[in-house]
C-alpha cells in the first residue's frame, strides 16, 4: 500500500471511528469493529461496545468497509478490518488479507495465514484403495432396472415422462474420452437411455445431469484453506468406516445429480478399503467435511427405487412423484458423535467424536473399545486419567480442565492437534514425543515452558496468547499462526511483525490516530 493509499484509508477509518464514538452509550470503555468485505461485495463480522462493567453492548457497524476494500487493492477472498475506538478519541486499526478472525473453535482468536499452500496431508492420502477394485454395478442390470423404473412411474402417472433423448454414440464417446476423470459403467450405460432427466428428479428427488454437464462442468469443488480449520475437519470419517476415503474434497467424487440446494449425488471413483468404485455418495454444502454413503452402485440405487414403487412407498401430487427411498442425510441423528456429562457409553465402537461436559472424575476406560474414535473433547474440572487414549487412533484432543498431565499419553502415534485450556501449569515436554503433531493451541492454558515449542519441527499451526508469544524466542516454520485472548491492536501489530508474510496474500497494515485530527 503506497502513501497515497494509506492516507485515503486513514481518512475512511477516521470517519468510521467518529461514527462509533458519536453513537457510544454512557459508560463505554472501547468500541470494536471486526469485519470483512469480500470481492462480491458480501461481508460479515460483528461490532460492539465494551462497557466499563465488563458486559458488551451492540454497536451498529458504520459504513466504510466497502470503500476500504476498494482503496486497499485487496485481490483475494476478503479483507479483514479490525478497528477499535476509545473514549479519548484514539483509534487503532489493522487491515489484512492474511489475518482473519477465527470462528471455530474460539472466536477471540486471530489467525495469520503465512503459507496458504502448505496444508496438512489429508488422511485419505494414507489409506489403501478398495480391497475389491471392481465396480459393484452392472450396466445391463442398470438399464433393465431403469426401464422398469420408468414404466412403473408411467403407470402411476398414467403417461410417460419426457426425458431428453440420449446423445448419439459418437458424441457420448467424445465426451467420455475428453473427460479427465472416469464414470462407472452402469452410469455410462444409463446415458445410452437418456441424457439426464430434464429436472424431473428421478434419483432421490435429485435432477439428473446430462452427460455433458456431468463430464465438463465443475459442480462441486471446495478449496480448503487454513481459515477452515482443516486439522480439525480432517478428524471425521463417513459411515460405514473405510468406505469413503478421508478426503476433505476429491476430484474423484463426480456429481451426476443435484438437490438444487448446493448438495449432490456423486459417484466415488476412488473409494476407501471397504468401498467399491462407482459407489454413490452425497457431497456438497451440507456434507463438508464428511460426505455420506448412499449405495454401493448406481445399479443398487435404481433397484431401491424400483423396490419402493413395488411396495407402494410413494406419493403423487399434481404430476410430481416422490419415491420414498431412505437416503442418509446430514439431518439424521448421528451415531458417530456423542456428547454428554458421562458416563461414556459401554459400547462406543461407532463413536468417532466424544465430547464430555462438566467433567469431575471421568473414567475413560470404555474408549479402549472405540476403534474409530479420532476426536476427544473434555470440559470441566477433572481430574482425568488419559492413558486409555493411547489405545485409540486419536487425532484431535481438546482438554478444558483444571489440570492436564500429557505424560500419560506420551508417544501417542496418531495425535495431530492438541488444544489446552487449564488453570494449573502444564508440562509441555511430552509434546516432543507426538510424531504426528501439526496443530497446537495453548492460548487458554497455563504452561511451564513455552520454549519446548521451538523443538516441534513438524508443527504447522500454532496459537498462543500475546504473553506466550512474548516468551517464545524461536518460532518453528509455521503455515498459520494464531493469537488468542483479549489483545489490543498495538499488540496485534507487534505479534504480526514477527512473521514473514506470503507474497500473494501480503502482510497487514496498522493504523493509529485521533478521531479529531487536530487534537
């Protein structure tokens, strides 16, 4: 940002600060604006007054974020704006494309993305392929079921439904040859019967795409970033275990039908050890980070629809036919997530994420029988004997307890993320024994030796309080750095100056001044 840009930005910030000051209630201590403005003009965030008695009062965000975005020359997803105003008229601001406010798991944290392309290796890359690499579907059976399904629908409607005719074989072959991926033979065979369903919604009420749309349009692709907390998101797994590889997103999940609301039916051409190529899954907006398994093939999915019509499991109204075939949904009660105040279920074999609240004296012995438990979160006073966690493939550990003894799980082979919040000092030396540790959040903890962190060469993401960062002399080469706690923007400026910013995202700009410039 050149001097002219800075002058213009400071003018806008001063105007925004003056509006916050003018609207301030009696007894305010500080006004805060935390917001972002995106390339499309969309924005978000919050603003409030911190009162002298400690509570917060709503503040109407002043206009100006859109102008700041234009003046700053921001060129990536969004511009973060942090602005504070004091009763004295003093204001401070930080503008950055690389620093953003985290929304999960803690909202009082700032995240500085230093190496945006250096993301953790996803678990799916380390899984074996399917034990049976052949598709479960059968092209001839799929065609027979498809024709039978259409005839049954026509009998119900009293007339045949119009479907777009198939493309000629030369066109179909050309599209499939040019396609960078692969479709299962049973789905390819259906495109020899019709080129989609013209938004009828034949499959689970999802309109079926034509072949050109399926093979040339990118219907679902989400680029995960550090702001999405990828280390936390990776801990999940679809049910049944090992059917779908543990990717956050995959080009081998190929949508062929849409809910029209941002979700899709897709064929999975690179499944996990217990899956089959061509299995049908649900992906999309409501299925991040875990997709949902639907059927082992398009053929099986068709068979389910035919069977439902034979049973009379449907209703028809005004020409619309709803076939009642159970399809797994993100709205279903989860058997893989358990939250309560204890005791832990005696049969936890299906639990992937365990959250226990109001912990006093908790017995974790039952988790030894949880072969898929990868995330554990404990909140309360404790104490807790953590040793049973050594027997599960734990990847994410969040402990909000009075005291924590990490030596009890020293050497844990799969642990990737540790977040601690404690009242008593924690010995961090056991962190050196976690070979997979990539994420560490300690801003809410009392720790004995912050210097231990300097030895964690595999660390990618680190969140500390301002005071903890001050105590850390040597910082590992990080991809993302977090700052937790109630910090001033001067402290944010001092903290951020420690790091070398990414050239594309740039660093940040710090501003300070008086609302009334002549003061």
